[in-house]
C-alpha cells in the first residue's frame, strides 16, 4: 500500500517536472518566434535591392552551444560588455537600394536607450558631432563622410557609403516609417524560409552562410552581366603544388561596356584598349620566393665637397608571382611598349607597379607577367568544373615572411577556397569555405 502510494507520488512528480520542461520549451519557442515575426516588420526600405539577413537568434544559440562544448576556450576572455543602446531584434537586415550605388549600405534597428546609443556612437564609431535635423531626428556623420547615423527616440538608421553620396532621404524614410517593404513582399518572403546564420536575396538569386566549427561556409547563386561564360567544363594551367595562391578565371568580357581610364603617375591606362587583346582566360599564382637585384641610390660628398650620386646593388627576396592570360600576346606586348607601360627589355614601369620588378613576355597565345625574370610557364593544363577558382593557403603565404600586415590579420586562418560553376546563361553558382586553424571552435568566435 505504502509502496503504491510512493509510486504514485513519484509518477506525479515526474509528470510535474515534464510539464514544467514542456512549458519552458514552449515559452522559449514562442518567444523566439515572436522575435522573428517582429524583426520583419517595417525595417527594410521599399527600394531595397541586395538584401542580407543576419539571423541573430540562431547565431546566439550556436555560440551558447559552442561555449558549453568548449568552456576552456572562452574562460580566459575578459572582454568588457558591449553596451550599444540597441534592442537587437531576432534578425538584422543590411541592404543596398536601387536609387543609390551598390557600394552604399543601409540598416535600421530599434533603440533601447538613446543616451547609451550616443555614447556607443562616440566611443566605438568615432563620431562626435551630432546635429539636430528637425522632426525629432538627430544626425551624426563621420569625418570622411562615409558613415551616417540618424536616430529618433525609437529607431536608429545607419548608412555606410564608399561613394560619399547623399543618404539622408533613405534614412529619413526609415525613421519616419515611410516607403517600407511589407513583410509579405516577395523580397522578404524569399528570405524567411532560410534557417541559416546568413542569407541573401538579389532579384531571383539566393544564397546562405553558416558559421561552423573551424569554417565559415557560404554558397549561392549570382550573375555578372559583364561576364560571358561558355560551357560547363573548363581548362586551366597546372599550378605548382606548393603554391600559396592559385586563381583562374575562364570567361570572356561582354563587348559594349565602356570602362573609365586609370591614371598612374603620368601613365594613362585605358581598360578598353587592353581588354581587346584578352581572349577569355587568366590566372595568378604565388609560388615561393625569387631573388631580384635592386639598385640603391645614395649620395656622398667627394674631396671637393660636391654631392655625387652613388649606385649600389642589393639582392632582395620577393614573392614569386606568375600571372598568365590567353591573349593576342604580341599585339599586347607592342601596345604596352608603345604606351610606355613596358620597356624594350620587358620590365613593367615602376610607376605602374612600384612594389617589385615585374617582367612581361609574350609566349605563343599567352602573355605572362612575373617577378621571376627567367620564368618558364608550363603549357600543361587540366580540366575543371569551375570557371572561377581561388585558393589561398595562409600557412604557406605567411611562411614567405613577405606580408607582415597580412600575417597580423590572418594568423588564425588556415585556407580559403572560392569556386564558381556555370549553371546557365544568366545563373552562376558559388561556394566559399574559409577554414580556421582550430577545427573544434566555432569560426565566428575565432574572427574576434
């Protein structure tokens, strides 16, 4: 009898605990669903073109799990709490708009505390001048004019432009809740099903991104109107197996587009003139180190106290860079010499490329640029499904000890690969994986 009573109490306790767990899970699910719903409401301008969705809640959940699995990695970190004054929603959207340059980006977010937001703008964004723009709107612009922040009591809208163009009209719309997309608009609706950390939408093209253990992975569809890619199987030059950078592009440039001239210290480079020699293939390779002889000019005083020029030579170790292009090579070589971009012994003008001595030469059907004067480029090729491919091995690249600034920012990185295939006439597909050295820690944690 007593035993039966204990069993009933035990079953009742287990039932109560399970009910509590279910209620907690249901509440958490409902909370995150509400945050997701709210994040789509009146935040994207009606002219939005290229839209990137950042799933903040999914990133948060991923990082909590990473912390639980790798507590020792996080335990020593003593970063101060970042106080922004923002009420970060479930999703954040960054996008371009049709009436502005594709190099201008917009974002708007709800505000939790205006005073804290102002301190964040001053201390973290380096913008110290605030201007009353009327109608309850405050404006803050960086010294270089690239960053503009506008806010009222409820919302902050941010624009970052590389073109220094006017962004006030779009920011004002965002604050006044005018000319905004409905959450049922196709541009937004196409992003909702994406259960990934990142997602983008541009016209009919979609893509996603994930922060995984030891790797950032991106993939999606795109199209460049200027590129003409034919077929689905391509050939490329066989690279040195120890090369730290390998890149090739199998594509023609469509005729009819005009490119602006490039001015470099007395030289005018006309891309239109150069591209007419190009025949649909180019590649670049970094393979080890090569010695170059550099002339050093100093000045000394002679016995008559007259300053005289003294020339001496030194041996420099520089990256062995090789770049080839399928081209009307002899015609291209003559054009470069005629324009003063290449001298008669095959050296690219230092005014055009001052970093290293770069040699240009014409082979049958190919034009080659290299830091190695005696380069002999292999004619062996192999097939690939990728019309574009880039591979950069940061371990080998940093091992060259040629790029100290790059080493500072890439010491945690292992290798990056970007691949693109030709799906159809107006649709291409790409994949990118950026690998980190620590394979058991989430890549996002290793970025910072």
